C-alpha cells in the first residue's frame, strides 16, 4: 500500500498563527547523560500545522475534539485544485465533482499553502454557500491547505460557523502541494484530546485502487 503524507511536519520552525503558542521542543533525558533513554517533551498550540477544528473553537456550547465522529476522518475523498486567481472557493468549484455525492473534499490552493516557517499574508477562504452546497450533497468533511477556512483577518468567521451549523468536520493546514487533483481515500485521525478546541492530525491519502 502506497500512502501519500499530507501532514505538515511539526518542529520549532513550524509557522503558527501570529500570537499563538510557538512549537517548543526540549529534552527531558538523553542517552549518555546518566539516562537509559532519549526522552523528549513538546509544547504546542492545538492548531499547529495539520489539525482539526472542533465546534468548541468558536462556540462555548459546541462539540469538543473528543466528540467528533471518527468515521468522518476515514473514507473516500476528492482533492479539488483551486485556481490561483480565485478570491474564494465558490460552489462552481465543486458542482461537477468526480464523485457524487462527495463525502469528503480537500481544497488545494496556492496562496493558502503555509510551509513551515512561512506564515501566509492571505489565504483562499471557503465561501459559506459552498459549505451549504456540499452539506446538501452529503459531505461530512472539508479540508484545506490553508491555515484557516476563513480570511486571516476575519473575526465573524462565517465559514467556521457554516461548517459547525452543517455538522461538517473542518480539517486545516494540509500539505497538498504535490498532490494531483482526483479521488483518493483519506485517513486523518485527530489526537483524542479531552474537551479540546482543536487537535493535531496525521493525515494521509491513498489511491482507491491501492491494496
């Protein structure tokens, strides 16, 4: 089975939201220093790199990460490439998907990609109409290579709220630069963080025909 890693690496060089917790790595014990093992410790934001946002992120009464349905994170997925000139991801980007209904959709953008150490100036946000359109077709998960589904300066977060209101899982910060558009299977399970607002995810794709 060939897996395609679509997760950002996590290290002190990983770009984080301005003002958020930077990734900090320390050694608790090292071999050769009176220790029998290497033992590391990490401190990071729940929104570091590739992660899932829980509804609790934007609503005190929303579901937390340990409430999210695991089956939403595993199954058929469509990768959709969005043209560099797009101001937002509109229903026209998804009205002719290869798979109907598309249970899971990942958006590959250009300005939205955020490689480690380089926070973007802008992203291609997802229009709430697109989220409602996908919800009507039975979509359970939406992902993006951007660090947010909304504009970086947004405070009302319309796409986040549309995802919460439709019950669609929100996967952000994917590494899709080398992934051609098309159909895959997604495995993207989040850490089980009790009462969390978000959780890091190790996300991979495989071709449907791979065994």
